[in-house]
C-alpha cells in the first residue's frame, strides 16, 4: 500500500442532477408518472432499507464455490517470487515480471468459452514508465494484469464493475527493488481474492461487464491504477463501482484480538470532480455524505446484510487511513465510485518491512500470517457485492426532490430506466444524521411519488429493482426548484 505524507483533500462533491464525465450520466429527460404514498404506516416503526424478501438464490450458489485452498495456493505462489517490486529485475522465478506471468496464466486458466456473451478476455494493460525523480529511478514497463468478463445483457454490458488488488510489493526502503519483499498480505491477499472471483464467475452470465484486475506500481504511487483509470476515462468507459482490496487477509490484531467477521470499507463522501457551485450546493443540501463512492459503500452494507455474509463491512466514512493511500483513489479522483476493503486491525510489523527478527520480534509480510478461511469470507463479501452490482438495473437518473413551494410533504421524481428486466422502483430515505438508508417504499413503475414527510428533515433517494430482485445502488435526490 502506497504511503503518503498526507491524505488528499476529501471535501468533494457529487450532484445527482449534474453528473461529470466520470460520474456516468445515462438517461435523457423523460415524462414522469405519479404515485402518492403516505408515510403514516411508519409512525410507530422503523422499517429497514434492506429488502425483506429472500435475496436471489443464485448468489449463494456462486459464493459457495469460493475455495480457501485455491486462495492459499495463490498467496504462497506470489510470496515465493521473493519480491514483486515494480522496478525489480526480471528473472525466471523472481520479481514482478515473473509474478505477472503467473497471474496471466492463472487468469487464462479461468477462461470459460461457452458463454453467450463471450469468454473471459485476459490481457496485459501495459504502460511505459520514465524516471520521475521520486519513486521511479529508471525507465520500466509496467503491466496491470486484466481479465474482462463481458456483460450478457446488451442494454447493461456498457456498465463496468471492477474488483482489484495490487500485486507489487516493497521492503522497508521503497526504493530498494531487489530486497526480499514477500508481500503476502500487502497485497497478495487482494490479488488472490480477485483471482478466485474470476474463477468462480468466469462462466456466469452477469448482466454488466466485470473487470478483474491485478495492478502494478501501487507502492510507487498508484501508478498502474492511475494510468488505467485515466486511459478508460479517455475512452468514455462507464464504471458503476470499483472494489479495491488491499490488506484483507489477517483478522488478528497486534494484541491478539480477532476480527473474523468484519472488514473495513473506506469511502469518500463526495467526489472532488465537483467543485465551486457543485460543492456549495451539496453543502447547502446537507449532502456531503451522498457521493457515488459513499453510495457504493452503503450498497455493499445492504447486500451483506441481505445475503447474511459471515464477514460484514465496517463502514468507515473516510477516503482512506491516515498517512496511507490505495488504488481506489485513482478511480475516485476521476469521479468513479470506488471503495477500499482493508482488515480491521493492521499489524505494521508485517507491512513495508524487511524480513528480519529483532530481539525475538518478527518483522515481514509472510504467507503464514494470512488466514485463508477469513480471506475466503472476505472474498464472498466482495463477490456478493460484485454479483448484485453487475446484475442490478442501472441507478435511476435525474432523481430530485421537487421544492417549488413550501409544503409539509415531499415529492420525489426521476427518469425511467430502459433495461428489459426492470420491474419497479423504491423510494428510500433517512434522517440527515443517519449513516444508512432507514426506510423504503415500493412505488412500482411510477416515476414520481409523494411521501408524507417534511423534506427539511430527511434525505431521499431512489433505487431500481429487476424481476430477480436485484436492487441498484441508491441515487440520492438533488433538488428541483
């Protein structure tokens, strides 16, 4: 994980009705239908935004295929390359080039050729690095290893969902390219998770396109992720979520406590692609916690509770840890929804350390410190979020609270979606002080609803659902004056 002297500014903004090129606006203006909904039902109860119906059964069937033994084998193999430093010397069985060849082979082994939408497409996403006077001392070829699972629904295949980890590693001195740096937890754990999900999902007809990626250059400054994100942004790629996994394999804290059922999920409240008037508007509306990345984090929490995954997300409403940064930042800073998964209690003796023993105190990021069963459970959490995000309808576009007059109720409207399996919408809301969506109302295929709650006191949003029950992430409502 790339160490930084300070976090980038996180006062960023994301307007539901004023998307940027990176935040993926889709639908044109459409006429709306109307449905009036009373909230009197909720006077004496607190219904949850987590669906009360059973989740789509196919998800659990797929997650049951996650194999801790395969994950363990990948961790051991990646650590055995000695170092995976981005500037390391090429050798048959040592260094980052050898590791990239291993990953390319493992992704290719996951290819399934009988899918209607086409098999897993495996490639190297290569970029030439020149000396930068900082963490790149000489020209070197950087390669992200990428596997793309094409979407099976023509109307949804343009949407891309990412899951990734970085496969480079480092020792105590980030500028020492050939020192031993096994990098088992940081971040062979995230890469093994990504490989396992590629194997599990390679034959599955998911609606949207899924990208499995092992990035390089993270420790040198998020170089691989930033170059990839900038490249696909220039191509106009539509990305609905990035799940970055970095240090996700050890549930044991330095004091011996264990956190076997939790993983932290970091997200920024608003995206910095919005500044000026956009930021001022979000501040005025009290929506500095409603950007796309924050909605993705809430979506993961909803899916985890609905699916009952053993590992549940501990939402952390910060861009990242203090003095640290990861590959999700490369996407978030361009306006794409992106979050970071990291274990609850990191052990810094096992990160960015030369392997050694000092007065019986062991330093080094070794495979024996990675718990394959815990990592398999984190993999299932990622997989649940990935499958739901790929199969759900697109988020409703143009969601707004109508505020053209002083009223004690709230009218919400949005634009209709066009995917063939979409069968309805739900209005959700929460108090301005609540971190998660608290209440929900099904309004069918109507694209306007009136809720008997005062707009001053609540934040509203809309999500779509399909015939299988998959829900989209929430589109928080802007304001139409």
